[in-house]
C-alpha cells in the first residue's frame, strides 16, 4: 500500500497544481474543501444509509436504475451518492432519489476512515469502475458488505498484470461482483475471483423505460417530417468534421440533421455553425422563432434532450469513437436506430455485441461513413439492423431486478 499511497499523493498534488489554471481541476479541489463538516451536517437526519459510488455521469446512468429501485421498494433506506468527477456531481447534486450527494474525498487512509465514520453505511455499492484500495480496506476492517454492479473487465486492466496483486485481493474482498457479460467471468476465474454473478447492464432497463413513453419534442418532429433524420449524438470535433465533409460533398442529401455536441459552449457552437454548408438553426433559436422552412440542420444547444430526440431518428452517429471512447449507444438502440461510430468502442460490451450482430458499424473515415449511409438506404438492410437492436434490448432487460433481489433477498 505504500507505493499505492505515494502514487495517489503525487496525483492529487498534481490536480491541486493544475487547479490554478484548469477549471475542472479547480472544481475537483473546491468541491472537496471542508467536506467533513458539510457531510456531517448532511447526515444529521439520515438512517439506514446505503453508500453508492459513481466515478462520473456515465457510471451514474448505470447505477441510477438500481438507486430508483431501492427507493421505490425500500423507502426506509437512505441513499448516500458519491462522485469522483465534478461533471457527475454538478449535474446530479440535486438528484431526487439520493438523500445525500457528495464528492468522494481523495483515497487516503485518513479520508477513508473519516468518510465511513460519518456516513456509517450498512452496505457499499461501487458502479462499474473505480477500486479505491483505502476505502475498500476500511470497509473490510468494519465488515461492511461491498458490491460491484455493472462490472466490466478487460484483459489490459491492472487486475490481470503481474503487479496487480493488491487489486486482485481487493476484488476477492467484495461480497459480490455483478458483471455485465460471461466474458467478464471468463477473465476473472483464472485469477481466482469466484464471487461473480452475470447480472447484465442496468442501463438497458433505464433506456427501455424512457422509450416506453418519451416526451414529445415538436421541433424535432417537424424537422423529421421533411426527410429521414440523421442524429449526431454527443459529438466531438472529429465526428463533426467528418459530417461536414460529407455534407460538403452531398449538399442535396435527403437527410435532415440533428447535431447534439458534447461541448455546448457558445464558442464551440459558433465555430461549428460557421462550417455548416446547409441552412441551420440552434434549438434555442428555433424555440423562439419556430423552425424556418429551409432549415436542414438543428443544433441542440442544451443538455438533457438527446435521449428522447432519438425517437425521431432514422440513423444515429455516436460521438467519442475517435477519442477516449463512445458515448451512450443504448439510447439510440432502444429506438431501433442503426448506429455508426468511430473505432474506439471496445471498452463497451454492448457496442461489441451490436457490431458483431451487424446492428452497429465502425466508421474509420469519410469513405466508410458514406458507404454505410448508402447501405442503410437499402430497406432490407435497414430493417434487419433495426430488428436486431430491438431484440438486443428485449433479451438483456432485467439487470436491475436481478441485482436488487440479490442485495435485499
């Protein structure tokens, strides 16, 4: 643990140094100031707490169905929800189903001990990632049951390296690991991790619930009435640049376009809009003046609409695949949309499965982008992809109920 604590000490000091000029690092540091006092006040009237930790927003979306199931079925339980990332905390600090929302203090032995003394959880649940060894060690010392939900493992992770002994021991110390696929079990068994159940991904329950009765978005419905809707969701500059090249070559495209950028800052949207070769409106502008007759492109300049915009789509192009990793592929899949994405999707088991089934396709550049759009114009090819997506959702629902029953049986 000495080497682990030294690495974390250096890392956290690097964040503090970066906070002098980097807004996200500054938020990370500022959000943790005086955390003991703030958390102790929040816990004053809390009883029967269950601690649920999410690294950031993506992990929260996987844990959210379970949180809501717990509160619906066991209302006497209090949820203490912690985040490591400012982006997760800032967007969910007022989340209705959590009794307390807090930053997770840096993983030092002192912080871990104080944090657990304050919240006194009856169990701890970690969502998908983040294995903080000091927290896990104190949980073990206090005999507090600890669980991993929506676990997903890859052979390049530290657990499977020669130097990963401490992390393997941490996995073995979990009361139960709920993983997404059998391939996770196949990776864990050779390192003698046996406390594993294949439960699936709770996010599938979440998107399926949204799809049952999605709220209407009249502006998007109006745009989609003029032609098939291509949705660029959670886009980063590489996907935006690729789409712009496509539109420059195909100005007479039959597609109507929705672009929902990951970065909705005024500067980014202005820079994006300047490059678009077809008439466009920003969503906020269209709300005020109505959709103009010649509008071909709608730029979504707020947060929270994308998951329901997909109900109007024909094809989805998911952002992140040319960078750190794709964004939520399940949101369009639940509406049956064939999905195009960049090559960095291998960390996501649902994406790998859908690619193998032909319901999602890897895009490497403009050539493959054009080829796949053309291929999906073929009615049979399109319907096959759509049906495979819907079958995937139907087959993989139920993770939330399986996990809840195992936790509270």
